[in-house]
């Protein structure tokens, strides 16, 4: 998948809010795929070479899925009470 490109800190905050409130999100990936899922948590993982990758864990159809943060293009909360609207996470998005 290539070298991990960290997400800007201010953009990471939106993911944390989504997880805190367990928002249902429309998730757009950089490869063009889009789907709805419930935000659950973020976490990081250190690779064998010592590099760090960050992930968003979501729930889709009662199953967990990990999404590497640099694969995300945008997130849009599906709740009318959400604290933010669509957020573009990828500069190309």
C-alpha cells in the first residue's frame, strides 16, 4: 500500500469526535469507494520496521473494519445533530 502519510492533527480531531459520539458516517475512500459505517475508535500500530500507521475502526453489518487513515478521502456524519459536516481528509479530495 506504500508509505503511510500521517493525517494532520486538526483533521484527526474530527475522527475522534465521530468515535466519541459513535456517529454513523458516509466514508469516502481515496480509491473511489464510499460506504456507511459507525465510527468506533482510532488506534495506531507499529510495523516491524518501526514505522507507525494509524487506523479508524468502524462497524459495518455487525463486523469491525480497520481503515488506514491515509486511505480516507472524506467523512460525512449522517446525524442531523452532528458537531461537524463533511470533512475532506485528503488534499486531493
